[in-house]
């Protein structure tokens, strides 16, 4: 039986977490010339996350864990909330190679399971990725979680859900032949329905410039409530992202939620072009992460940083919005949401 037939669904990111998963960075080639600053950004993320939930960190071995622990202690992290897991990785993008949790709500509380989607480093762009591909299975085995294997390639950053039946994604990514060339749109939708328990799939078009994932939705549009999304907009008609983001906004304006009501759409600004050398990077405020008591927002030393944080603070009045400088992190072509993966709380959950 599929997870949907068993009653499982993927919860919204704002629902209670037991933990956040990170895969500690070690691949210097992902941030050529700038890697030295990246572990410090992970320390900052861990410090904020550990204020409200466990932080589970994938490392290769005990020596690696000790080196990371030294950094965390020096950075003022509450290390009582940190757990190390000996899962070697190829890279640090836990959103895409980490466990995709689904939940089953019953009289006894909430039970968890894991979907182990196939992972091919965004269309075989960055081999090897064999260690990353098996991370969900390793975690399910270690934590004695129920494991489902949908049998298709899928990344966590390519979709976002509201926990009530709606899912948003992009044609540029999910329909790209470098992922599942033998599946058409209807077949991919069937897998999403069967393995994530959704009923309403919403399709955007293209992604932003510089995004090597072929258009992950977590750089574009995110649910912030069951009936509400935020979506990035570029105000400068001369900017390369202007047309794409206008088109996606127009699509959103026609979309409806799982009960047939129009989506509420809130605009987020873009930070303006961010470059490393002559390469434009996929900098976007939509790549935020919703923790139990905070929302971690990437900032880019731009005038729109404060505006974006203010908009998101209005969306999450019960959480503290924290800006984290990601100018160096984005050189790896990903930001805060790309390096985090939520583990929903289990047991008696009050929503």
C-alpha cells in the first residue's frame, strides 16, 4: 500500500519539529575560494536552531564530530541540543538528500515515516553522490522509522506543502528529463499524491537565474499558512529574473487551495543581483527556514534585507525572524532552506 492509502501525509514546515537535520559542510569545491567562511555560517544556524529544537548533524565519523563540536562550543551553541549521526555525505545540501518525513495522525498521536526518493545531484551535475543518495535509508535504519521508496528522483527543495493537501512545485524542475525521463506530468503527480498524501498540485514555471537545480520552488514561492504563499518579485524590468517572476505571480493569482478558495499571495522583494566574480548567484529571500520558534532568513547586505524580514515577521507573528548573512553561503548555489531538513515531532502533537 502507498503512504496515502495508509493515511500518511507530509506536514507543513511550521508544524512542530523534533529536530532539524544538517549535513556538515566539507566539500571545498562547492564553495571554491570561499569555503573557509562556510562552517561559521553553519555554526550560526545551529546556534539559532538549538534554541528551540534538536539539531541532528550528519558527519563522517567521531573525529569529524569532535572537530565540529569544537566549532560549536566556540560559537556559543547550546550543545546539549546537538546530536551527531555518523552518516558520511558527498555534500551539505540536506534539503535535497535528507529524509523526507511524512506523518500519520491517529488516536495515539502522530507517527513518522520517511520517503527515500532517488537522488542524482540535480540531474547528474555533481558526481559522485552515492553517499548522499543513501542518507534517508541510513537514518530510517538508525532511528527505526518506517521507510517508503517511491522509485523516482525527487529533491526536497523542489516542492513545498501546506500540510492540508496542497503542494507547489515547478515545471522546470520536476518535468526536466534529467530527473525522471520516462515519466510524464500525470505520472509524476501520481507519485506526489501517493507518497505525500496531497490532493492539490500547483505548478509554477521557471526558476531564477543562477539556480543549478533547474528551478527549485524554495527559491520562488513558499507556503506560510494553509491559504497563503509568499512569492519573490523583481521590480526592475531590466533584470533577468523580472519576466519569470512576473509570470509565476500571474499563475499564483489564478490558483486555488485544496478547498477551492483563491490563494492569498504576498510579495517578497528580491535582493538584487548577487555575484561571485562574474557568476550571478541564486540569491532569494524565499529560501528561509521555519523552525519551532524562529524563521531564519538569508540576507545579502542589500537594502531589501530589512524589508523581506519585516514581511516574513508579519507572516509569522509567533516566531522571531532572524536574518543570517548568506553572501558566502550562496556561492555554493544554495542557502538556508537548502541546507536544512525538518524532522516533525511524533507522539501527542497539538497543532
